[in-house]
């Protein structure tokens, strides 16, 4: 989510800098519109990761499954998402980690 806000800030800042350089205010409007659209897309796509993080912190079995799915989807975001997604798969498929989630499910 922080990335989305950074993108919005960069687009607005770039639009302002461009409008100062050219003296035209339409560049600010276009940059704000495009920045807002991209920010909304980033924020909406980060919601499943937030839910997965909540489930993992609470040791919920559904959190582990959602974390695996989000990790797989992150594999396509080269290069940083690939590293994060690969690490998520390595951790969440670890037998010790899986057993902790299964123990918590049986204790409920």
C-alpha cells in the first residue's frame, strides 16, 4: 500500500514539475488522474496480501493458504516480487510451519 502512495506522489510531483516547466496546467491534471488510477489498482491488489498477513500472524490455516496463493501471484512481479514470492513459498511449504498451522487448527 505504501508503494501505491509513493506512485501517486511521484505522478503528482512529476505533473507539477512538468506544468511549471511548460506553464500548462493540464499536465498536473493528467498526472493526477493516471497516478490515482494506478494507486487504486495497487491498493486493491494489495488487499489479499493484508488478509493473508493477518491470517498468518494469527496462525489461521486459511491465512497460510492465502499466503501461498499471494506468494505465487507475486512470483510474476520481477524482480522483487519474485524474491518475496519465492521466500513465501519456501517458508509456507516448510513442514514445521505447516504443522504449527495444523496444531492451531486442532486447538480451536
